[in-house]
């Protein structure tokens, strides 16, 4: 019995998937953070680089708005977390047992994530870093996150993802600033 065109196409797609290329290639979403803390005189107190967990809610939002959506305009905001944050795939802005948000900064809302041009499957806010001016001595910083809601301390919106500082918790004082660079990458795994 002859093999149908559909069966041949299905066999080719299945082979490509097993080989890790073509139709079956996996895409890995990755976020890299660069956080630099400065004293009121502009001197660097500390810097840290760390990577992000994109939570399930963030992945669903990405698929819903990019692949399904029409007329969607992105609006994302950067927030900072307290000590020893532990992000989990099931976290949402309304439910996240492993971390708390730091609100001890002068800005009225979370900082807008202003992304530049996409290049080589990557985009970042290096030309317009999110900057927080700390307003309380002894403020402990443990990590950062990205959300679709700008309300400082708010539980609405969608949590895209977040991560802990790689070097552990850090302390900042009144009028110290925290510059946050977020690099978002999508690459074949």
C-alpha cells in the first residue's frame, strides 16, 4: 500500500523533532539581570549579575498576547524583592509565598521596563535602566522581578518572572540608587 503525503510529512516532522531541529526545536526563554548599587555620591557599592525564572503565568501571557493577540501593547515594570527570594514556576503577582516586594524607594510606582531594539533574539533596557532611589537606611535587597502592573506593592497584573541576586542579599541606605538592567532572550534550545 502506498504511503500518503500526510504520512510522509508527519514522519519528517517527527524525525526533525527527535533530532532537535526544524519543527520540533524547543525555544528557551531567558532573562539576565545586571544590578548596580551606588551611594549618593555615585560610587559603586556593589554589582551583581543573575538569571531569571520565567514563571508559568509569564509564559502563558507571552503565548496569549503574541501568538493569539491582536492590537496588544506591551507594558512591563521592574520591581525589587526583599531578602532570600525563592521564585517558583507557579508564582503569580497575587500568590508568591517565596518572596516579598521592597517598597522602600522614592519612586511612586514600579519602574517602567523600557526596551530598546530587538537584535539577535535579544532585547534589553540598557539605554534606559530602571532606577530606584532607596528611602530607608538598612533596606535589604534580595532580587528583582518583572510584572505588567506598575503599582508598588500591588498584587494585580501578570508576573513575567523574577530571580534572586547571585551573591545573596545586599543592604542599601537612604539616597542610594539601584540601577537594574534586564536582558530578555529567546533562543533555540
